[in-house]
C-alpha cells in the first residue's frame, strides 16, 4: 500500500469517528446539563441529535476532508445497520409482528424492547455521517466561492444548530389533562398444574418443539409456558428434559413451540406436504432472550383456526422483568 493510500485511510478513519462518535459524545454531554429533553436526541422519529451535531461537526471538521472520503463515510454504518436488520429477520419468533417491531426499534420512539440500542448505536451514527458529509460539502462550496461569506454561513448554521439544541431540550409546556390510555390486562397465572410434555424436536438454531396431551386445556398450555419461563430464569431446563446448555448458548434467543399431540408437531421442520395444512398449528409459544436484553421473554396462548392462529393471548408484558412465583 502506497503512502498516499495510507494517509487516505487514516483520514477516512478520523472523519468516520468524528461523524459517528462525535455527535454521540455531544448528546451525552448535553444530557448531563439538560436531562429532561422533550425529544431524545438519539431516538426516532426525529433523530435531531444526528441532524444538529452531525451538521455542526461537518461544518467545523468535515470541510477539511477530501470529497472521496465524504462520499464513503456512510458505507460502514450502513453495513452494520443492514447486518442487524438481517438478524431481526433471521431470529423472528412465532406470533411476532415483525413490521411493527422493526419500526419501533429502528425508527420509532417505542424501542424499549431493545433498550433503543439499534437507534442509538446504529441509526443515529448512520444519519450523522450523512449530515456530516452534506454540511462539509456545503462548507467547501461556500469557501470556494468566497471565504468571508463562508465564515458567515458557518456562523449562521452554528447559531441555528445551537438554537435548535436549546429549543429541543427546553421544558415542554404543560399539557391539558387527557384520558389515560386503556391498560392492557393479562390473564392471571393459573393454579392448574402443568401436564407432562416431551421434547419432540430441536434445531441447531435453538427452536424446540414440545408435545403434550392432545386434550390439554388452555389453562394447562399456559401452565407449561409458565413452567418454561421459571426454568429459563432459574436455569433448570435440564430438569424438564431440555438441554440447559443449548438455552445458555442462545444467539440471541430460543423458541419453544407447544403442540397438543404429535400430529402437527413436525410442521416446523417437515419437508414436502405439511401434516396439518399450510398454517401454524401450535397451541402455545414461549420465547427467551433477544437483542441487548438476554433475559427478555414473551409467552402467548395460541388459538389455531382453519386459516392459522393469528388470534393469540399474550400472557404478560414482555418488557416487565420476571418475578418468581410466590411459594406461599
């Protein structure tokens, strides 16, 4: 590699760090002085921190970069975001509204399921590089035409950026009283004992198919799901005939599919014609692990129909920490 190429590569790394980490550090510093921001600077749908600090750093630092560097700044952040997006598609679980989950965790403001890491560490740096490069090109264009107006333009842009920063972090005006949103009610944990079940099949990716009695009631299916949840958080899957080591090695999650009887249980991995038609026939699902929160879990009672089991009952709020059952 020639000396010129090495200098270009070092310059690229410098501006990539400035464009990605610089705005994040600015947001971190800002949060120390104004913790009660009306809109989080690193969270969608506005991502105003990327716009303000990416533009500001592009004007002050990025204007010295070569155009070839600015044109390629977005590539690495974009590849990282695409890789994470691929993981969400690969590890989706049964019953998940994938479209809504992607919107919430990559663009929207309801990203608590992933602790907003996708938005804060992937989308915000990607947008910052775009604002950084655009502002740097504008600064270069202004400097080329007239150095004095260029300085005035940068001062004006800096003032606008700072004004936006202050405005977005000012304490919001009191809102009129509104009717609280309806609270989601989850069924109580049943006292029905869990019926016996067997491990029917498992895959290397961490998908477990369980089979119980063909006549198991809804309460018994729910009891199995809670039994799986207790085992997940106490690391006692071995006692249930499920290898704990496979659960511990989840990357990032494992899935449990519960069937009434073995008739339809092979549909998750069968080749050719499916045993019970072209739709999902499980009676219950339990998912453990996901994204940044390795202890996240979700459980649902499924209601299979002739066209599928879109009708399901969520058993608990998946974003609420696990609480062990009372021993009284």
